[in-house]
């Protein structure tokens, strides 16, 4: 079971000081939201940030990241165990400390503080109204599935290899789990807390939210192609590249950049269609 109660002081610290420490830009955005929306959105962000810290830190080997990510997801899905949460935070902190470099140490310290605060974060989650609590759990579980796809699909960042998703269907599933589900979450929480929006067709607006999230993620994917290639990740699919006579690793060769343009153009069209 999680800690029985998160005090008002805990909630204030988590949703102000700690949130500001891990992402000042998100904290400032959160402050302008209507009051009833701030807590579920802020908690969803903190939980997603904790999961991302586990999944994305290069200081921890791939297999260890995946193990702790799956443990974290089981806690989000429930039932929650405070001892398990403390163990996750302590284990990730130790793994980072064993191989930490000086670069980025300040930011890492705030993310480690978040991991060590997980029992309080989950206790605050348990205080939410049932609909908000279910929405937060659902979106964070979905986001961790996207992180799992990354870890299972792509090689270690320093492997020198490049791997791509196989098909458009694989890419679409991934894009839903890392972004489309967020549009779904925002729609649910916003309509729940905004009486003037309760006449909306919830299913239709939720679908639009999913599409908007996917469009934003496709934009990010296309923008970050060069950077992702350098860490072994190619989000242009193998099917699309094979149709152009290319393999994912070919994209590291500047002389073949023009050959890949049709795949990039198809990605732009897909983003616009969403």
C-alpha cells in the first residue's frame, strides 16, 4: 500500500518546488490552468517524468532500465506498494551514482529527488477524485508502453548500430503511446472540470485529441531525425526505406540524404493528415 496520506505540505512541495525543479517551463504552463485541472495534470507529468528518467538515462544499461520501467508501470497500474516505490528510486539512484559523469549532475539531482519522492507522489495520486485518478493512471501506463517500445526496439545509444520500426503500423502504435494518449488525457480532464464543455461529443473530441498528439509527435520525429540516428534510432520505417533502396544505417551517410527525402515527405504528409 502507498503512504496513507500526502499532507498539504507534501502536495505543495511536489506540485511547486519539485515540479519547478524538473521542468520550469511545464511548471509555468501549469500555473495558468484552471484550478481543478492543475493537480491531475501536474501529477501525470511528475509520474511520466519519473518513468522517463528511468527509461532514458544513458547511465543505466538497457536491460536495467527496462526492468525498473516495468516495475514502475506495475505500481502505476496498481495496487501500489510504498516499499516497492522506495526500492525503485533507490536502485535507479544507485545505478546512476555508480556511473555518473559530471555533466548534467544538477538536473539529475532533481530527477533523483523525484524518484525518491515517489511514495508521496502516489499518495497524492490516491487523494484525487476517482475519475481524475483513473485518467492519470491510464495515461501514464500508456506512456510507459511507448518507453518500453523504445527500449525493446532500439539498440544501446553507443552501440554504433541503427534500427528502425518495421512498418507504418508499428510507428502509429508507438506514436499513440508516446503522444496520442496525452491528447486523450487532456480531453478527458478538461471536459470533466469545465462545465461549459460538457455538451461536447466526448468520443469525437477525444479522437481529435489523439490525432493532435500524434501530429505533434510526428513533427518532433521529423525534426529530430539526425539526432536520433546518432543514437541508433530511426523512426522512418524499414518498409518506407526499403522502397527507396535504403537501409536504416544508410541514413548516416550524408551522400544518401537526398534519396531519403520521399520518406521524409511521407512523414510530413502523415503529420498534416492527423
